[in-house]
């Protein structure tokens, strides 16, 4: 003999009648589900009820009577969805705990800081001012400085790059074209690196949560299992770290030469001599500053 709920479902499937009564009966049964008292608290049960309510229509149309009542079919469905919902709630609580544990408190600044918007541009102007080269060699220096800009394209903002390129006698549109071409070449490597970083962070979160659980358990067997899981995630995290370090996201000299349509050797030698000259220039400036400080100290002693 069919129960009332199964009878209403079959009548609705065949004739499309009593849909309002059927909807009301199903919602009432879900809200009064016997397992709700020990599965979820009141507020979470309301959220679960609202989430499962959207699937009632597909449950009714997908039901096939084979001797078991619709109530049995509904109970199994609710058990499965409850398990999924509880897993999602547990994961959210776990993520919130990790974020709270690893969060950094932001304190208001107690002093004003100057903007570093023009720091790179000022450094380039300073190098060009202190180099004291002929016009031809000065042009070569500007080209080499532009190589260095392209080498560090990921760390330079677009407006700053265009300003510096203009100082180095490269038109803004041309510099923008080179920037876009290099970013297209680096796109796959950056995406792969970001994906590996997400996997590493996931392992770190799971490792942190396992450490929290180990502190809560007293059973030696459970602690042993968690220690094995902790070792697994730690090894996986180290392996992903090694893979991240193998992904070079900076443009290579070959890629820079391909974008600029010049021989690779020009970029190799240009960057080599530029770094060498900048290092020598920095050493000379430090020597000059040191001599000026010594002179000032000696002059002060002679006055006293």
C-alpha cells in the first residue's frame, strides 16, 4: 500500500496535479527530518533546508517507483546531501582557522612615507648624469639600460616603464609593444608558477591543520596516523617548492633579443658590461663619499 507522499508524487508525475500540496508535504518532511536534531544546529539546518529546497523538483521528476516509497528515496538523498554539506562547513571552519592563525595584523602608520613612484626614473637620470661619456657611448648606455628594464619587466609598473623608456630615447608606443610581447611570452610560465604556489599553499594549510589536530588528540594510534599525514604533506610541499624554483619567470636574453629583433649576443654583452660598469660606478661613488666624510671630520677636528 502506498503512503500519502508517494501517492502524491506518482499523481503529479502522471497528471501534473496537486503540485502545491506535494511541495508543502516535501518541505515539511525535510524541515522535520528525524536526523536534524543531532546532525546540525538550528541556523545551519535552515541554510541546508534552503539549499536542498532548490533540488526538490528534480527529486520528484527523477523518482521511479520500484517497491520503495518516495520517503525512502528522500531519506537517502538527504543523508548524502547532509554529508556533503557538513564536509563543506567543516572545510570552511578549517580555512577560517588557518587564515586567522596566519593573518598579520595591520597597524596604522605612525609617520608619513614618501612615494617611490619616481625612484627608478631618478636612478636612471643619476646614472646618465654621472657616467660622463661621449654622445655615442651615451647612446649605447641608454640601450643597455633599456635591456635591463626589459629584463625586470615583471617588477616595473607600466607608467614607470614608459617614463623610463622615454628618458632612454625609446618612444612610448614602441616600449609598450615590447612590454606586451614579453608578457605574452612569459604568460604560460607565470600561470604554471601561480598554480604551483596554490598547490604549495594548500599543502601548507593541510599541514597546519594536522598539527592542530595532533595537539587535540590523546590516542597514540591517532597521533601516529596524523604524523604520517603531516610527513606526507611536508614532503609534498618541499617537492613543490623545488618545482617552483625551477620555473624562471624572468625573460631570458634570447626572448629579449627576439622581441627587439637584434642578435642575442648584443643583449648578453650589453647586460654584462652594464652591470660591470654600474658596479664600478657604485664603488667610485662610495670612495668619493668616504673621502668627503674623512675630509669633513678632519676639518672639524682642526677647527676645534
